[in-house]
């Protein structure tokens, strides 16, 4: 079974596994947002983060390789009365547009190193000068916790991984530590994460 098929099956079996509320760290960046900005919500699953961004007045593209997830995301956008473009694609192989977005939200998207490198390069191309990347992912210290995240260590993030993937970006926040997650049944409890707010240089 391909990874996209596996995620389709997961969403079919457990709708709302990560809830409908947006990621807390993303919400904390609301002061950086302005109506009319263009945003990409990467690996947006059932749309909780993309729809929230659209509710802030942003023009949002939600990207995920699960057709089931994106169908739910589109339905959530209609339910909340906002417009959102939903794209079903593998981010590692997506034809990333040049300088198309003012914000990319990378929330709990864990990829093999080669794919992560390709997606990070895509983010670098797709962000406009001065554009923001907001990232939250699990760190290796998450091992043994039951609050979410992949089992494979190579899929996890550290400060060094973020610094290498986005070398040249301005670092406005880069934190590694323990947070309390309350994001649907699959993200509950204390968790070990890396959080970053990075900005593509203006020049």
C-alpha cells in the first residue's frame, strides 16, 4: 500500500483524528498575518490549519497526498464559509510555484530525509522574499511517548535539521522542548517538538 493509500485508509477509519481546531503554535503567529496574504498549508490532512488561515482572510492552498483528507478539508471550508484551494499531491514531487506564497505552514509533516530536502527546497522557491515559514514537528525525544508522531527516527526533526534545511533564512524562533498537545484523539498529552518561525530574506 502506498503512503497516500495508507493515509486515505487512516482518514476513512478515524475521521477527525487530529481534530478540527488549528495547531496552537500556528495560531500564536496570528500577529504575522494580514488579509490578502497567500498561504500554503503543507500536509493539511482534513484541513484544520488551512481553513483557520482562510478564516483570517488569507488566500489558502491546502496540499496533502490523501484525497480523502482533502475532500474533508474542502467540506470543512464550505462548512466554515471560506474559500480554500485543495490540492492532492505528494509534496516531494509537486511542481512548486516560484514566489507564490507569503506564508507556509509546515505542521507535523514528517518525511524521509531525501523527500524532506526536496520539500524544503520547494518551500524556499515558493516563498516570496520576506515570506514566513511556521514549523512544528516531533523531535527524537518523542520516542516512547504516546502523544503522536512517527516511529522512525529519521523522520523526526531537531534544531540542526531545521537549520540545515533552511540555511539562509532569518531565525525568529527556533525552540526544542516539551509542549502539551490537544489536537484530536491522535495528538493528546505531553510531546517533544521542534518549533520554528523563519523568514525568507528580503533579498
